[in-house]
């Protein structure tokens, strides 16, 4: 079987099993804050919140990117992020020491260098190219990741995923503000 038929067979097998498929079983909330929200509603709340927060963050980065150096903006973002992570780490069982252990220190250090570099480049792009073009380039990452996963990881990418990636890329291409009316 090739990648596409394996993916389709796996999807059909998951949908035809007794009961609900695994991806529809939601864990129970830990606290009573979200006890009234179940399943899809809680997911919608989190997605809308994430979209609003990332939109506000990108708009603020665009505004600050015109006034301050991208490295300074990235530094401030990571200070705030580090404070938030440390707060959560100190509250967790085992504390910071347990959460900082890793079996792959080289990969974690590489990731720690690449993420601020990517954010600094993004802020630099916001300041010099604008929000629309920077987002258009940034939103093309699913295509890049999908192609690279085929080449480097030997991933099996099914037809549905390719359709989703191409459809998403078509939406990204619609953001071009220089189109003739």
C-alpha cells in the first residue's frame, strides 16, 4: 500500500470502530472553572482566545517594530515568556529542576536558539515589509514543513493533508495587497 491508501484505510478504521473515535474523547477539565463548557465549546473558546492573543501580539510587534530594534522586542517578549514559564514551573510538582531535565540537550539548545532568531526575523519583517506580507510568508510554513517532512523524516503524507495544505496556501496567496482592482 502507498501513503494515500494507508491514510484512507486508517481513517476508515478509526471511524468504523465501536463507540467514538479516539480523537473525540475529551479529557475532563481539572478545575470547576471550565466545568460548564464541554467538548467543542471549550475548544472554540480556546481557539478564539488564541487567535485574539496572537493578533494582538502581532499588531503590537508591528507597532513596536517601527520604533525599536527587533532584538530588543524579542528580548522583552522572552522575558515575559520566561516569567510565565517559571511561575508555572514553580507551581508544578518537582519544580524547575524536574522540568528542566531532558534526554536531548543539544536539540533543546538548538530549539532555544532558533525560536528567538525566528521571532527577531518576524519582527524585522513587520517593521520593513508590513503585517500582510510578513503574515503571508509566515503562513506558508505548512507547505514548507510538509515538503521537508517528506524529504528528511520519510513521513507519509495522505491525500487529505495535501488538499488541506494546498487549500491553505491558496488562502495565503489571496492576501496579496498589490493586486490590481
